[in-house]
C-alpha cells in the first residue's frame, strides 16, 4: 500500500502486514478506509485522522482499567509469611522426592494441598 503522505491508514496497514501478512492487511486497511468514507458521507463532516477527544477518553479509560487490575501491594509482614510457607513446602517436597519407597510423582505433590498425600 502506497501513500503520498504518512497517514493513519498506511501506518495501520504496515502494522497489520507484520502481524497477518500483506493480503489480510490490505483487506483490513480497505475496511478501515471504507469506514472512514462512510462516516464522512453519512455525517457530512470533513475527514480527520484522529479525534483528540476520543484519544483522551481512551487513554483515561485504559489508565483506569490498569489501576483496577493491579493487585494490592504485598506488605512486608505478608511477604515474610509467604516466604515461611514456601520454605516449609520446599522441605516437605524434598523429603517426599528423596524417599524411594513412597513412589511420589510431581502430580501427587501438586495435589497435596487438596488432601492427596499425608506427611
């Protein structure tokens, strides 16, 4: 796809060509241009590469979504508790795997939390 001047559709095409290959990217870019032409003809408005208000809204929405999806930070006390739990599980795992009479598989060890094995 060639463009006399850099524009959003050409940039979109290049990005999609890397992801999907040139034929599918051409269809995607054509669909994007068709949507832009439809919008211009339907709303009798000049073509604009970008709507600044929409960009601001999307950026704010993404930032809010990112803040909501972050788990709360782990406190030093919680971290110390987790380290202790992991150390005790590591000791148990080492004992189980060293004992040839037990014939313990990795799946058995994973299921220990569900009551699959006894110490």
